[in-house]
């Protein structure tokens, strides 16, 4: 019997790729999950098609934009930030932790809330916001509406998706360094996954010490397969 949500895992792997011993991947995994991508598509269709044709009530199209935007934007922030650090590391040789961390997810959600919340409380802030976006080539409109603050409920969903990516070993972690303490902690409630996280930490340390050690590389791959299944 197939495991639940197997298709979402397969789609995520197809879109985000995978990494392993001797194999790198961009740290975009949290954003390339089907849920934030679907939210981005909904927002794009809503803003560029539905709103212009008045096919749905204005209050509904406004809510779709807010809910969709707050779901995917924190994950886009972390993915873009880590990808920039990844390329800086590759180009300069400087060491940056370009792997997803829990504090990065929390910081991205807080930053998103800090930008969004005043839009619904202050017309002058909204005017400044739209003018700023317009100057950098992103024309937009915004209207203060306290009921739009309900969209903040999407931030815990975004945080859950980010922590889910960490639980599965975020893309880039194998080469970014920094250890696997957060991976172990998030898998502690499942004995099988907890054992795999501990095995990954041990075998990865052995692989880093001796990259030509085929047994260590195989152990890393086996632990990853369990954690990302």
C-alpha cells in the first residue's frame, strides 16, 4: 500500500533535486514544496487574471492574495537568502551556513508579519509601501482592511513547512556544515527516524574526514534515504 502523500514527496524531489556524498543541490527545498508553489500560482493567477476581469468578488480576490502571499513569502525569503550565501561561498571560498535553520524560518515569518501587519492598520504606510514597490518596478495596490489580518494564520503553516524541510535534512546541509542537532531534535519522536538522524551525523563526520571512504558515503546515502522518504 503506498504511503500517504508519496506524490508530494516525489514532486518535491523532482522540483528541488537532491544532494548526497559528492552531489550538491541548491538550498531551495522549502520553497519548492508543492504547497508554497501552489500558493504562488494562486496569487499570480488571482492578481493578473481574476482581479482584472472581476470574475470574483473584490473581497475574495483580496483575501486570496493575502493568504497566498503570506504562505509562500517566508519560504521564498529563506530560500533566496540561503541561495545567495551558497553562491557567495562557492565563488569566494568564505564559509557561510547556507542551510535552512529553525531561526531562519522564524526570522522570515516575523519579517513578513512586520511588513504585512502595518498595511492593514495604516493608510499612510500602505501608500509608502506601494510607492516604494513602484519605484523598483513592482507596481501594486493595497487597502487597509483589518479582516486581512486573518491571513497571518498562514505564517504557522509556512513555519511548519520550513521545519518539515529541516526534519528531512535541508538541501545544502551536507556541504554547508553546522551539524545535524536540529535534524535530530525534530526527529526525536520517531525511533526509526531518530536512529537514521544519529547514523547520518556519525557517517557524515566519517565521510568528511575521508571522502574516499565508500562505506561512509553509502551510510550517509542510506540515512538520507530514510529521512527523506
